[in-house]
C-alpha cells in the first residue's frame, strides 16, 4: 500500500476531514466539539482546514519518555513494580 506524502492545504468538509485523519465522521464531529477549529457557512456547511486538523492532532503528541512515565506510574498505582513494559 502506498501512502501519498504530498502536503494538502485548503478547506475540507467533515467527511473529507475524517478521511484525512483516518477516523469516523462521528469521531471527527466529536473533535469539533473538543475545539477543533472550523467555520460554519450561512448554508450550514461546516468546513475546516487541513492545517487546523494537523494542529489539533499535534496537541495530543506523546513522546516516548512521557509514555514510559505514564506506564510506570500506572503500574505503580496498580501495585506493579513500576518498570516500563
């Protein structure tokens, strides 16, 4: 399977945004409620920018050290040895 690495720009409707982010339309609509920026036209159409989708998702970036820390803390709270998996 080949992946198109071309950077896209411009506006997209909900269906296209969901496809771009590889999530369901329902999940994408939830993101709109969670502060994914969008514009609502007088016709009722909701549009967002690819750039805004990227920015929204980058807000959830977790680096490996943070993930190891979260796992260790969770294991400790559960009575484990606190070591990373």
